[in-house]
């Protein structure tokens, strides 16, 4: 029997499509989704060693086959029960809205002035006055009577001058369903859905489907998801008939990333190298990763092993030891080996790699002063306008996948020094791609990247900092920046295939005498490049979306608002594919994996 079916990812042929499918799954599939105990989906990435590793801390299981990992996970993931996941509820800490009430011994009660409800500080739920005796029994207070409840109401009304409502409210006073407000402190916030037409909110898809079927029957033909969006939501009461409402909520970083300092600040540059290495990862690291996150991921974390996940999906890192020093030599070499940079550098002769490094340094010193001001003006313009863009778009650029929306949004850089440093790194990347390509610095260059390198060279030959920047010029820079990732790396070629990856590799390697740089600076460089690419992706999509919307209207289709929204959503998913689609395998995926390995190296060195 002849081998008729060939693999599109590598030069292998198979007798049947089933054999080809098994080969692709075991060799080329880069991600698999594990379902946790609470039905949340946990995406797991294939590591640089081409194996899937069990995400449970301390479990040595590893396999090349995704199906074998799923079979193992059915047993091993039971250890994760009770841990926080990306869809678990989160507590909004108490602040100015809340004050404690010590009127009833044995109960930890508080009053929320914003929502005008009584809150149990142990359960973090709102309690109607008539349900207070029943709730008190759950906490061991069995002798609470209706007279005691009336006395509590009088105490609130007369002594504390609190405006207690006659009936238990479903919404905070003055709340507008169409405009989500600040969250109610002292209560949990959950992931949910909201109806774009009337602001109805719920926490499960079936409730939203029932709402659309009953209220918006005209949407049924196109499907209820067309008229819904993801949102954080709360409820003032608990139980089967709880009424949910949307809130504006931003989850703060937790776990070991919360204590990291900003190494890009001016103050941090004055510290010694040992102090920098023993310090932490910049907040931008968590933001641009995402997930976030990253960005640096800023989702709740528990005890999954951090060394086996990308940064945007790592939720359960092992506890860090902040006082432990980082050993630069061993950590850097181990990191270079795990990323594949060591093998790439060793593929050159020592004379050739030193010549390359000298040429890159020469190009940077000669041309950077001319181009860096222009790139800095571009980044300043983009960071100033970023706050005016939709939160949905700024979340999408940090999302770990098309199925998991990031809890964080892409935020503007703070301070002129950060903008200057980020733009300096981006300028060096553009000079490397446009000026160094002719010197054959990129030994394993992907053929699909040649056209982009030529565009960068044309840009460098045409524009200088003396030219007055315009919006059209800024849009051109957007396209140049995202052009570094708008192609797919080939699986059967070496890992370093593009000028972007080569630039990171040569930035990490300082020469045969100095060896490799610290893992901290390696992560910092990746953070700057990732952020510049992400912010360029956001503004490029805005430009593309405007053109796409004009095109749809010009076709005389007269699309409705919902149809237009759905079309733009599909276009956005396609546009952001290089950021998180592992099957596409863009250089951005390589940067994301390298960054995670750098974070893991820092964690290991601090133990």
C-alpha cells in the first residue's frame, strides 16, 4: 500500500488519514485543555522538550500524547479540589463602603452603605433582616429572636443614622443596569454574562438563553450569544433566586508576583546587579503576559507547578522565597539550554558569533540616536490613546486563548522613563531586522519573514526623527511592529527562525567572555517587546476594523448592529490569532514560552 497522506507540518507520509491524525496529535499539537473539578478549562502547553507535563505540583508525569495526559489527569487532578481557578469567585475587600457592627455577640456583621445591606463577614453574603435568626443558627447563635432583630434595626436607624430599606434591595441605590458601576465591597464577584440590550446579568449560559428566548425573541434566530458579553457580576443575596448585576472590577495580582518590584524604574538602575537579580519581576511582566497576564498572569493562583505552564495560564505557582539570592551563572546557562538559545549560539563558530555581536553593536550605536525619538513619539501617542479604546479589545490582546478571556486589560505605561526604555528596545529590534539582515546575522531565517525585513529596511532608509510624525506614519509603525509575528514558524526547523527570536537570543548572549545575561534582564527584554507588539496589535486592529466596517456597509447588505458586532468579533479572533494560537506557531508564541521559562528560572533560583 502506498503512502498517500502527507503531514502539512513535517515531511512525513502515512497510509491512512487516521495515522496522520494520530501523528499530528502526538507530535505537532501544541496545547490541550484539561477540565478541572469545577468545569473550568485549564489550557496546558507542550513544553520546549516537546512533552506535556502534569500541572500538579510534584507530579513527575510527562508524555508526548495528549490522550495519555487526559487519562492521567482524571486521577491526578483530584488533588486540585478546593483550589482557586480562573472562573472561581473572588472577594472584593472591604473599604470605605463598609463598617463593622458589634451589636450581636457571636456574629461578625457589617453594614454596606453603598448597597444598604447587612453583610456577614464570615460568609460574605448579604442578609435580609428577616433571615438573620436562621443565619445566626448556622454560626452557633441559637437564641437570636425577632425582638433582637428589631433592636438591631433601631440601633442602625437611631444611633448610627443609617437609612435601612423597607425591603431587601436587589441592586445598589441608583444603579443603572446599562452602566455597570463599582463593586459592592465585602461580597464575592463572579464571572458572568450580560445582555447587551437590557443589562440583564447571570452566571450561567442557560439562564442567559432563557432570558433571550423570553424577552428578545427576535434574537433567537441568530443565536443568543450574539447579544451577550462577558462581565464580572455580583448579587446582594444568595440562594436560588439571586439577582445578579454587572460591575466594573479589576482583579489585583496575587501570589508570588504581587511583591515584585519594577526593575525598569530609575531607582532600580541604581542598585547593584546582585540586588537586581534578587529583586522581582516588573509589573509590566505580569501585565504583558498575559495571562495576563501575564499579562503576565493576574488570575488567582494555587499550587500547580509553574515550570510547566505558559505565563498567561499559570494560576498556582509554588511559594517563593524572596530573600534567596539568584545565582546568575548556573541559572543563565540552564535558561539558555531550556529555551534552545544555547544550541542556537553553539551552532555558530566563536569567531562568527563575536563578529555578529560586534556588528550589531556598531549598527545600534550608529543609528539608534536618529530613530529612537521617532519610535518614542509613536509609543507615547499609543499609550496616551490606549485608555480611550474598549476594554473588550484591551482584554482580548492579553487573553490566553480565544476561549479564555483575560481578567486584565492592557494598560498604558506609567512615566516617561518607561516609555523611553521600551521604545529604545523596540528601536534596537527594528535596526537589527532592517540593517543586520544583509550581513547574514539571522542564520535560520524563515523565508516568510524576508518581505517584512525588506519593509523595515525601506522604513529605516526613508524616515528619520527629524520628520514630523503623523497618524499615517504611526499606523505604518504599527504594521512594522506586528509584522514580526504575522507568520508561522515551521515545526521541522530550528526554534530560532526569525529576526525577532534572533534579536532576543543575541541580547541574552553577551559573548564568549561574559557568557549569558541574567534571567531577570532576559525576562525584562521579553516584557518590553511583548508590550510593544500588543499595543501595536490593538491599534492595527482598530484601523482594520474601521476599513472592514466600511467594506461591509459598502456591499449594500445593511447589516444590523448585532450582525456588525458578530462580524467584527470574528475578524478580531482571526486578527489576534498570532498572539495565542499555538497551531499558528508565530514567533510571539516562542517569546511567551521563553518568558515563562525565565520566570520559572527566577522562581527556582530563589528557593
